């Protein structure tokens, strides 16, 4: 009788252990690795590039000095027109504050964006594995802006003011970009150090589009300078369906 009882107990222990092993294996199978997430990021970026022929957006720029982020020293609102064939162009809708700051800071930002988005240059700035070494920080997701996200450590393959070393958060469902934050891999000029940059995205007509951005840098000319950008009123032009 005792032998039968011990046999039943042993059989139950083996069965429970086997089920636990299956559960562990299933959980491991569901957890993505870096390559899976990176492929999703590349696919989401390329889907956006291949689908959007152009867009317009209203961008509001504000520049703050030192630790005062309540009173901007300069502001500018522009209408940005992006076309795949030509890149970006700007129409200034309003501006105020220091003309020197508007010229040396905001003017430089707009000029840099024009250069980056020229047809011959823009591919080098895409947030893809061709331009960045990427590594999944954890197999677990984290909530961000109401979405479950994967966090990837990113390092640019080349140094440039518009290339960021830091963290990229992407939607766990489709790999679309949610946020990027880090340090520019190269100083934008000899007058300033590398900038700490944050850019936030939202789903607009099915594609990740920037909604807010912030850059903080230090220079011996202007001290601590913070630039914020708010994007609104997107009008997206899709390529004709094939």
C-alpha cells in the first residue's frame, strides 16, 4: 500500500515538473530577442518611408537660457513642407524674441534639417539597423505613453550631430518608434558641446511622426540652452496605391 502511495506521489511530482517545464519553454518562446525586435523596427521605418510621399506640419520652436524654462528668449512658428523629391522647405508664420538667437540657434536648426532631408542625404539618418547598432535592453516590455514598448540601446555607425547614442523605445506590437533619447554623437558646432536630445512620436495616420522634441546643450557663448519643438496639424500625402 505504501509503495503504491509513493508511486502516485512521484508520478504527480513528475507531471507537475513537466508542466512547469512546458510553461517555462512557452514563456521563453514568446519573449523576443534583439534580432526579432530590430527586424520589426526596420520594417516599420521602411513602411513609413515607402508609403509617405510628403507631408506638411506646423512646428513651434522655443529657446530657453540657463535654468529658466518659463520665459523663452526666442520663439518661432514655421510651416514645414516635406516632399520626397526635394526634401524640406519652411515658411515662417511668426517669430519673436532675440534676433541673434533666432539666427544662430533656430536658423542653424532649420538649415541642418534641410541638409539632412535632401534626397541624397536622408537615408543616412534613418533609425534603422543600417545606421545604428541596436541591442534589446530587456525581453520585458515597459509602459510608455500608454503603449507597451521594447527599449533598445542604440549606437550610431558614424558620428554626426543628428545621430544619437542612447535609447530607442518602440511599440512592442509593430516596432514603430515611440521615443528616442540620448546624446548627439558629435557636437553641432565648435561653440557647443554634444546635445542631450529627446524626441517623442505618436501614431498619425498609421505612421510614427514626431510630436515633441527637446535638446539641451552648453556653450561658452550662450551657456545652457534648451530648445523645445512642438509639432501639430500634420497633413500626410500617401503614395498612390500600386
